[in-house]
C-alpha cells in the first residue's frame, strides 16, 4: 500500500512504517473494513477510519504495556 500521508506526524523510527501499515490492515480486517488498495481514503466513512485509528492506538498501547510488564518481572 502506498503511504500517502498528508499529516505532519513523523515516526521516530522510520523503519516502523511497514509494521504500522501491517497493523492497520490487520485491525481493519478484524473490524470488517476494506482498506482501498490505492491508498485513497476519501471514499471511506469517517466512522470507519476513526475506528481503525482508535483500534490501532489501543493495540499499540497493549503491546507497549505487555513489553513494559515483561521488563519488570
């Protein structure tokens, strides 16, 4: 999927871009939302894109919490 980001957010680790794209596809699939292959989200409902973003954030927080919990055991 081409990365057509028009926002000012920048990844601290640019190599993580592919992993984040993969996570986006996984979350969308779990929610039953088809992500456009051309990377254009203009035809998607705001509710769908917000749902994907919210679930990605939730998943990333879970991963971070699990990682931190593993460090302190």
